[in-house]
C-alpha cells in the first residue's frame, strides 16, 4: 500500500469517526430505536467509489471499533458491524453494475438498518420484532439514504485527487 493511499484511508477513517460523533450529538425525534442519519456513510460511499470494497471495509472496521470504544459499547460495535457489512455488500454490487450513487446510498441505508434488525431479531429470537420494525426502519433507511446520497454526489463531484 502506498503512503498516499494509507494517509487517505486514515483520513477517511478520521472523517467518518468525526461524522459519527457529530451524529451522536444530533437528537433525532423518531420513535424507532436505532434510527440514525448515517453521516459516516458519506465517507463510506466516497471511499467505496475511490478505493473499492476491501479498503472501504478496513475504513469501516476501524471506524466502528474506534467509535464503539470511544462512544459506545461492545453491543454497539457488533450491531454496527452487522449493519455496515450488510450494506457494504449490497452497495458494492450496485456500484459494480453502475447504479447511480443515490440509488446505492438508498439501498445502503435500507440494508444497514435491516442488517442490524436481523441481528437483533436473531439475538432475541423474535421474528415479530423484525416484522414490526422492518418497515419503519426501511422507510427511515430510504429517507436517510436519499439525503446521504445527494450529499455524497455533491461532494464526490468536487473531489479532484
């Protein structure tokens, strides 16, 4: 790995960690547990477009571990990892097939939420949990994914490196 690439991936990790922290500070008046804006996904998408799935996975893993140790708990690390890896896989497939970044982001938002919910349902051994929260979390994932996709598109167009 080149020094420039290592520095860029480190900066992506730092930016994602900062956005994750900012997100913790923003109260979201949504009565659905686990609903978040997903600001760190701006960085995830840019990294995925620039460096691919393997390097993006490393950035995500570092961000999840650091944010979990700094602002969360072991369970937050596990649930974040479940959502992030699920969405990363889906987003990579869509990018491979040249879908627009906004569509990729929407699918990423939905699959992130559903990946976390699937883990919670499995841990609690409760299919009704998945059924009752699945649709609201999918709608929230759609809306936040749309917003993150628009922001990412605007930022990515302006990057020249």
